[in-house]
């Protein structure tokens, strides 16, 4: 008993708050910041006479010119717009807003019981997680990866709240994953995070994890077929552009003078590699090395502070590391043909954060003890970390001034 008491004293959480309700209200207010910034962006996009070639154009890709990658959401939007006589651009904004709302509601529902300490604050409000859309506003809208992240959230919440065997979970996860891959083919690379969630639930690569792995194989196969399929041609692009009424995106109207999501479908793998090389400089490389490392600092700190490896048996832990490692390594080649480095990092950080928050809630009293007089310094350090850097969305924005605004202010003040 004495040993147990001392252990709990050593690992007792330092930052106690008056109640869970206080935490929930604080988290709700903080989560609302990025949410309402995106809602305001949607409102501005609604007012534009011409749909944005990336923020909206990505969602307007459809199958009217034949089967193309990323076309499922656009085909659904097109069919609904045709039947209800609604402008496709405005219907797209409604769909985006709905998906964004679902994502933030599920995110809040997952994190609302998480104790708000400097460590969890840094994890939740890292520029690579919730604040990515806020810090990159207005250049980053509602992204298709939210489809996968919503699936992962639903899996985690289902497993966390389940009181009976989840026999049908692999079935709906398999179907939902196919939808995610047909929405954006790169999402196939992040499906292992769903398997990692089931391993955490079973504490091993057990029957549910094996069934889920098998259920995800059709999505993996479809993803492979999409990647190997030929890129869209001019006739396909024209058919997609003609289907967008009443006004198509700028890349459709300006015939190659403006590059957008729809016209980007014509690029081959070789052209994609050349596109990445065009924007890769020593500055962009250094910026992404630094910001990529900083993106994972909160994750490493949480794992270390809570000793999360101790709550999962060695075999289960090895399986989790293997599947997460597969996802991390498989996205490295993606960076050769696509310039959205910030998006790739964000998806990894988001999926890892959801898994860690779930584990933290299961073992809330394992944080390393810190003396009380360090509380203020810890909060200052957490806030400085959150506001001192940005994760660039893609290579074009990977500059020192964009990634490190406080450093920019400091250098300008020194010069003056």
C-alpha cells in the first residue's frame, strides 16, 4: 500500500482544475477558433462570383468525363445539384461545411474530458493539428482528408464506448474506407491508423484487428488501381468543367493559365515530380525539416510524460508501431510527386493525436510530476510553442517569414 501511494504521488497530475465542466467549456471555446475561421471562409467563398480553383475545385472533380481519381464527392454533388437545381459551387460549400461541423463535433466529443494542462494544450493546439486551418487561413479550406479523420474518430469513439463485441465494425469501416480512397487516393496511405485503433482496444493484434485489416484490403486495392490508372486527358477535363454550372472554376475558364485542382488531373507522374522540384529550394527544405520536427514534439512529449508504452503489452505495442511506421514510411515517396507536405504531416499528427488522447483518458494519472512553482513557466512555454511557428501548407508557403512569424518580427525590430 505504501509503495502504491508513493507511486501515485510521484505521477500525480499537477494541474488540477475546478471541474470537468470548466475543462469542457475551455476546450469548446478553443476548438471554436479554427472552426469559425473556416465557417467565415466558407461564407466568403459563397460570395465569390467564380468558384475557387483549389478550395472548391478539388470537390468538383466528378465522373462526367469518365472514371477519374478523387471524383466520388464531386459526382455525388453533381447528381444532387442536377436533381435539385442547385448551383454546384454553393452545394459544395454546404457539403464542406457539414463535413467540417461533423469533424469538430466529434473532435470536441473525444477531447472534452481530457485534462487541460500545458502538455495536453500543446498537443491539442499545435500548429500541425487543430490550428493548421486557422494559421493557414484563407489558403486552406475544408480538406478531403477530413473524411478519413472522421472515420478514425468514429472508430475510436465506438471502441471507447462499446460494451459488447463490435462484430459489424470491420464491415462499415471497410465500406467507409473505400469512400475515403475514392475521395482522395492518398488517403489509402493512412488507413493503418484505423488498425492501430483496434489494436489499442484489444491491447493486441487480436480478432477485431485482423478482421479490420482484411476489411481494409478492398480500399487498398482500389487505391492501387487508381494510382496506376492513366491521368485525365483534355476531353475528360472539358467534360468535368462543362458539368459545373452555372460558372466553372478559374482553371477551367482560363485554359491552363491558372493551375487548379481540376486541370491538375492532366499532369503525369513525371510532371508532378518536376512540379515539386520547381518549388523545392534550400529554404523550403530547411523550413520543413524544422517544422516537421516541431510538429511531432508534442506527440513525443505526451508519450514520454504519460509513459503510454506501459499500458499496452509488448506484442500489441510492436503491432501498433509497425502499422504506424508503415503509414509514415509510405508517405515519403508521396513527397516526390506532390508538394502538399504540410497536409501530409497534418494527417499523421491528427491521427496520432486522436490515438494519444484516447490513451491519456484511459490512464489519466501517469504524467511526470513537476513542482508547483513551475506551473506558470510551463504554461508560458506551451503558449510560446503554439504561437511561435506555423506548419506551411505546401512548398510555395515554406518560407522563413511564413513559418516563423515571431522570428520575423524579431529580425525586423533589430534592423529598425
